[in-house]
């Protein structure tokens, strides 16, 4: 409650409550008018605070989602204020002249922006040194003209998600284009405007410099909070992803180690060597000892009759030999 009271006091000191003459009023602004004094309507600051907080919360949510918010203010007293606020939060802005079709014909506007950027690139890499003085002068003038009108949207790659407008009556073309494309609209609405034309209306004096400054600063601060929260969430997501990758890698490495342990001699699932790490002596009938085949009875000697290998023909574990007299008879010479 104290915060609202202090905010109301700041708005009162900035002259946000002063509206237009009674004869210029729009009847749809009746719910936002507190009283009339000396032929001038006085705006209800309670409604201003409500609209300002709702607008700030909505724009903060949009900024947090990573979408762009375009500031539009071509009135002389609002140009510098809005441009500075938009630059602080790295958002696009239009403060010189609203080009017809800036939203509805965005592809053509992007071509002009790319042309301006190509001229800037030529200026930076020294290409201008290879052309005539007249061509250089012409390109420089074109660049300055485009920079003045399109400089605020040079980094805008697609149609913005929302428009924040100072004086919706003055920026009626921008408002109409936004409505046609379904872009969310937010605006400062004076007593001579229709508040139903925008999605979120802030009833306020849109002619005084102090009034515009305090409203725009509050909105820019809310957008900055949304961007900060987005940056924190991104950092947390990156850290969580890195932690998951480490855990996954550890599990994979642990699985490889278990597999290696299983393949080592004497380990679980591996071949267990006989005494001395060698194959043990075969059993009767020429069995082979060692490993999983065990030191006990190995392969049955029935498949290999002893007659084939006279004398039992066992292979001793110590790298045995075949007696010369008991071997197979050699071929006749």
C-alpha cells in the first residue's frame, strides 16, 4: 500500500493527472476521469496506478519470454525519452516517423534495413575509397536518411510481439497496423483518446515531458526485470544441462570400467587361470585344463580316442612335448 501511495505521489508531482480541456474529451474516458477543474479534466491516479502496474506485469512477462517490444513515440517531447529508455533495455523503437507498412509490409522494410547495413559495411571496410566522390556522397546521404528513420529497428529480425505507444491518437497508423496483425498494444491514453483501442491502457498526461518520463521509466524498469529473470533462468538451464551431461558421462564411464573388470583374468565373468596362471594338466584321455573349463574334468576324451594319440597324448601344462616314440608313425621314406 505504501508503495502505491509513494507511486501516486510521484505521478502527482510529475503532472500525470492533468488531462485535456473538457470540450476535447472522449466520452469513453469517463471511468478514468476524477473531476473537472477550470474546464480541464483531472485523471484519477488510482486508475493510472492500476493500469501502469498491469501494463508493467504484462510487458515483463513478454520480455521474460524472449520476445521483442517496440516503443513508438514520434511526438517532439517524447522522442529522446523513449529512445533512451528503449536503448537501455535493448528494444526496437520508432521516434522519427512511422513509415506506412512498417509492420504489415515488414519484408520491404527489412530490405531497406539491409541496404543501410551494407552501406555501413562498405564504409567500414574501405570500399568507399574505390568509388567516385559523387557516388560516395550519394551513398552517405542515403545512409544518414535511412539511419534516422530505421536506426531504431536495425536489429529487429521479425514483427515484434508488442507495441508500447505514447499518445495512441497521434500514432493511429501504428496502432491500426498492430491491430491488423494481432500484435498486443499498450499505450498512454489521455482524456482525448479512446482507451478501448489498446489492449492495456494507462490513463495519463501524454503531453508533459515529466509525465512521459516517469511512465516510460517505470515500463523500462519492468522490462529490464523480465530480461534479468530470463538471463538467470538460462544460466540455471545451462548448469543443469552440464550437470546432467556429467552424470551421464560418469555412468557411461562406470559401465566401461565394469566391463573391463569383467574381462580381466580372475575377475567375475572372466577366464580364471589355473595354478601359476597357466593351463593346468589335462585329465585322463587328453582333457584340457584351465579357465572356465576348470582344473577338473574338461572335455571328454571320448571324442578323441587315445588310440589316435598313443600313450594318452596329454599336453602338460608347462608347455609339454610329444614323446618321439609314442607319436604318430611318420610316412615311409
